[in-house]
C-alpha cells in the first residue's frame, strides 16, 4: 500500500518534508483515522480530529528537537 493521500489545492502541507508526512500518517494510524484519510483525504477529517493529530505531531517534534540538542 502506497502512502499517497489526497490534498486540497491550497494545502500548505505540500511544502513539508516527507518526514513530516510520515509522522502524520503514523499518528493517524495510531488514532484509527487512517482509513478515513485514505477514503476522503486530509480535508475529510473534522477539526477535532485534525487538531488531535496536530497536537500529537507538535509534541513529538518538540521531543525530537530536545533529544537532538541534548545528544
């Protein structure tokens, strides 16, 4: 299965790295939202679902950044 997801034309995520996309997909799978994303794309998520993914993503990126500066 390929990790391609529909995006809106105005999506800013096109400018993000593949690492960012991989983390987002991983979080969506953990939350059980991946099937919904595959069917409808990222715009098919509710604001609450998107916010939950974004919050977890920000937390993980912050943790990764702190770990890399400590090493």
